[in-house]
C-alpha cells in the first residue's frame, strides 16, 4: 500500500501546449497532433528525470526501469543511453482487451474463424451483445 501512496504522490504534470499553439482547432483535430507533441514537450522533462536520477523533486528514489507506451518511442534510445531496463508496451482499448479474452471462447463455440459466406453474420455468443 505504501508503494501506491508513493506513486500517487507523484503529481507533477507537463502541459501539451496544443491549445496554445492551435486554439482555432477543435479537440478532435488537435488530438492528431498529439503524438509528435508528446515527444517535443515531454522528452526534455524525461531526459532531466533520467539525468537527475530522481522521479521528481520530492523523491530521492532513482529511476530503476522504464515502462513506455506507444507515444513514448523516444524512451527506447534514452533507456539504452542511460542503461536502464525498458518494458515497451502498446496500450489497447477495452474493446480490444475484451476481444482477446473472448476469442478462445468464440473459437470453441465455432463462431470464428469466419467462413467466406458468413462475413455478414452477427456474432451472437459475446457477453453483453
């Protein structure tokens, strides 16, 4: 429980600055610019965190590993340079997660693989449908 409390105490945030750069664009258009913006805005803070060897100002805990998601491709090179272990994950949506869990069951029930003539048939054995 103490580890969770320590993680929750890390409350620094980094602004994406996308609203200031393109205030005329709707949120849906700005989200497309998010991926390059992540690297431009967060990478300097990330490098500082690695070079200081601390998670934040309030912590004296050194960075011992990095778990990076899809938008943090730059973390691979930084982890190599700092000789810190990296776990690279690709985050998924709840729909995809549900599909992964239901797929073996759907194979067992004969719902998938689809046969050529059944492409338009609804899958009926998925919980919640």
